[in-house]
């Protein structure tokens, strides 16, 4: 049985089911990260003293990662725009660049984490590092998850383009919405953890 | 956003317009990232630094949501879902403020009476 409303919009909502689905999922993600941000505020407000992030964390590396993630958002939206213009080859280049930039982000985080562990700084060391590792760790899982979905649409999932290009374009758009959300979360994590 | 336009040339022109917007937003996000880092070197007081940093982050986040996520031209149902999410999100962030000992809802716990503290072990010696 075919999945309904993947290309044509529902008359009552004016949207495809996939679009509603991804936005409802993102709404749940907002609450997930919201709970952790609320925990951060509670712990920080209740602490007798709180270190500035830049005294412990590597700001230049995090700034570089911010640029990488913003750039990956641009390549992601360009991948979708390429499909809208029926340029599959260009789509593959932009989607490949998005996956690569996600990989660069994770490699930089690996070096950041390694440096912390090398200096015996663990989540159990203090409340600041506990919330830092929790928030950035969860964010990294989201980057990895988004990369897996994007890799599927770059590789085996791209077969759909030949049989149903509109549906494939919508799928890439939904995958992009998740990727932009991951970028959006980092935009708030960066100043909150590293600069304040 | 995913609907296909009537004519190929109109459609291509529309996508080109979108691409120009994406590039402009990218430049704006880069500038705002530099601003975010530059502000941190000013060593402002914590309340001012938090306000400015979150203000810049909100502008950056809005640009991503409005243009990359196409929220600027979405359907009403998506706005309704996000409005509900925003309300719960604000309530969630407000909880720490209200539950803090100096907050509005939970009163400051009474300071322990030194006499009672001293007499407590005598009242329950086996505890």
C-alpha cells in the first residue's frame, strides 16, 4: 500500500504528511533540548560560583565548528534547491559537501573531547563539565543521526529520484529541516557554553 | 515550498531568487558569529553578556528558521504547532526561576533554630 500524501498536499492541512511529521518531531526535539537548557539554568543559578566557558573550553575551535555547521546548512538548502531545478548531479555535490562538513564538525569535537580527557576533565569533575558534555554529546548524536539520513539520501535512497522525483525532493527537504534544526541548536549552545 | 511552479522559466527564476537569499543569510550569519565572539572579549557583566549573547543568537536562529527552514512562508498548521511548542518551551525555561529559593512561588525556607538543632540528637538518640 502506498503512503498517502507524500507529494500531493492534504486538502484540510495544505501540507504533505511528511512535512507535518517532521515538524511535530522537531517540536519534541525543542522540548528535549529545552529541558536540558532549563537544567543548565537551574544548576548555574544555584551554584555559588560558575566558570566562564572560555577559561576551560577552546573558543577558536568552537568558532570554527560554528562556521562549519552554518556552511553545512547552506550546502543542505542548496542541495534541495538543486533538486527543485532538476539538477541531480549538483544535488549530489551539495549533499556530499553537507555530509563532509558534518564529519569535519565531529572530528573537531573529537579533538576537543580528547583534550579535555587528556587533562582529566570528565563529566564527573564538576557541574559545568557535566552540563557541557551532556548538551554537546546529545548535539553530536543529532549531527551523527542527520549525517546517516543524509548519507542514505546521497546513496541508496537516491534511487527514488528516478521513479518519483517530487517525493524524493520532499524527503530531502524534510531531512534538511532536521539538519537546520541541529545547526539552530548549536547557534544557542555556542555562546551559552563557550562564551558566558 | 515543494510545489512545482507553472512554467519552467518562472520556476527557475524563483529558485534563483531563493538561492540569492540563502547566500545573503549565510553572510549575515557569518558576520553575527564574529559579533558573538567579539562581544565576549569586551568582558561585560554577566547579566549584560547573557542578554547580548542570547539576543544575537536569537537573531541568528530566526534567520536559519525563517529562510533555511522556510518558516517565513509556511502553512498555518505549522505556525500553530510551533506556537504551542514555544509556549511550553518558555514555561520550561521559566520553571528554574520559579523554583529558585528566591523566586516568586516557593518561599525562602526558614532558617534552622540553633536550639532545635542542638536538642535534636537528644530527642532521637537511635536515629
